[in-house]
């Protein structure tokens, strides 16, 4: 099973990329705390999810894990493909404002500012700066990267 971790702050393009990869590969998709559905309590769910991610059942299967919280990175196996999504904080705020139908309250704005750059030091295999390229270019970059990784 190929595990692809799409990580980064809110509104950096992770979900858009995940939807594309899922459509192209038939991948299983977990976002945020979806793994909590695997067991009745959080500790058991984390253990079950870790086992799922670490299993190498079938190299042709793909599992995508979208991570917006640093703490969830400890669930990602070492051999996962880690793709870091980034965008300027001003762009993130504007995207979030759009997501919230034009309303970005001060508490949410402060939360976004506090989280800005949290993922920048995390080890990764590819960086996508979604504020600097178009959605189509993001998809092209992902296609090339995944095609190259599938050759290996």
C-alpha cells in the first residue's frame, strides 16, 4: 500500500489534491480525525490507524492521509510519501474567508496566524506552494511526482 501524506495548514490545497489523487487512483482517503471511526476510543483508533498505514498489503493500493495538525504526523509511517502544501498567510486568510462565506472572525484569524509556518520544518518529499501556481499546475506537479515514485 502506498501511503501519501498531504500535510500543511488549512486552505493550502491539500483537500483539492486529495480529491484529484482519489479520483485518479481509487485511493482510500482519511482526513483529519477520520481515523477515530476505526475504534471506540482515541488510543485504540490511533493504534488501528497506525497498523493500517504501516501494513504493506498491496503495493498497488493507495491510501491518502490529509494532515492539518502537527500532532497527527506521528501516525504517518516513515516510508510514506510526504507532500507539504504551503501558502502565504494572506492567501490562507482569504481562502478561509471564502470558505466561511465572507466572514473571518477575529478568533479564527488569530488561530490561522498562530498556525502559520508550523509545517515548514517538517521533513517532506515534495513542496507545493499553492499560492504561486495554478490549480492545474499543482495537479501537473503531483502527476509528475507520483509517476516518478511509481517507477521506483
